[in-house]
């Protein structure tokens, strides 16, 4: 399901000329789920509780994606 959500989000952002997808986030009653492409074959799926704002959640998850994408050294 996460891969499908990422593909749909990527297709949508390209249709409206916004470029490649960086994240798909879904907010629910009891928290959020984020789907973050790390590479063409790897997704980061993260969840949080309602006490975390969507903005803070996105910033933290994108930092993790950057760490995963950086070369080991």
C-alpha cells in the first residue's frame, strides 16, 4: 500500500508540474503515517502520535531520509 501511495503521489505532483515526490503524508484521528522515497527501490514508512505536529513529523522524517541517502563514511 505504501508503494502504491508513493506512486500515486508522484504521478499527481508531476501532473501539476511540481516535480518529483518527496513525501506522502496522511493524517488520521490517532496520528500520522508518512511515506518517504529513499531511492527507486526503498521507502521509509514512519508513523507518529497526534501529539506531534505534521510539520515536525515531516522535518524529522526528511532528516532520516537524508541520512539514509548519504554515503557511509
